[in-house]
C-alpha cells in the first residue's frame, strides 16, 4: 500500500481540481455506458492501494453530520446525556445539522490516526467516502466533487475513471 503524503496530495488536488470537477459535471449530464460497472471495479483497485489509518485526512479536515441515532449512541457510549455531548463537542450549522466544533475531530488520536469511538462512530464516518452507497450519477456527483479534495481514495477513483472515459 502506498503511503499518503498529505502535502503532496493537496498539491495534486490544487493542480487537478478544476479539470476533475469539470469532468464530473460532464458525467452528471451524460454518463457513458459501463460507468457504474467500471466504477465498482476501479473502487476495488483503489482500496487495495489505500490505508485510511495512514491518512485520516477526512477526520483531520471534515466534520461528519450527526444523526439523532448517532447522538443517542455516542453520548450513551461516553456516559453523557445527549445535551451534554452536544454542548461539549457540537454546534448546529445553518442547515440544522449537528457538526463538530473543532478540527481535527475530537475523537481522532493524532498519533495513531485511530478513532477513539470507532465502534460507535457516526454513520457519516462509517460510510465515508460513500463510494459503495452512492452511484456515480447526477444525484450524487456533488459528493464525488467534494470528496476528491479530502480523500485520496476518491481522488484516485475519479482519476481512474477520467483515464478510462476521458483519456486522462
């Protein structure tokens, strides 16, 4: 597995972000035949080269949204009331979602890149970067556009799809 150098990753994103997002916008409008099947296979290959514990960029730079069930489960796990958990760690954003007050995530151990609440982590974290739950189509292309900037696996996946359907 390749080690992730986040400084180099950020430079790659800056250099390719516009081109990648333009390509994804084209896919949004008209997906080529075989895209979903190729995406599934490419995703498998991407994860063979990706170790989240080597990176943890999502935990360092993003906040999950917490569902009502997440709030109940995590606060119970921590031995706190939901109100105390929210007051200590979260804020409500302008759309009404509960988000982390700080970054990196308060539950990320920066020495090991491991999550202190992994067994009860938010659903958003458990599914990230959502490759397996969200098809590469108009309904979810915004998610791929966002996550290329945070997740090396998503970046590699989109680059692989670009190479196949756009000639790189």
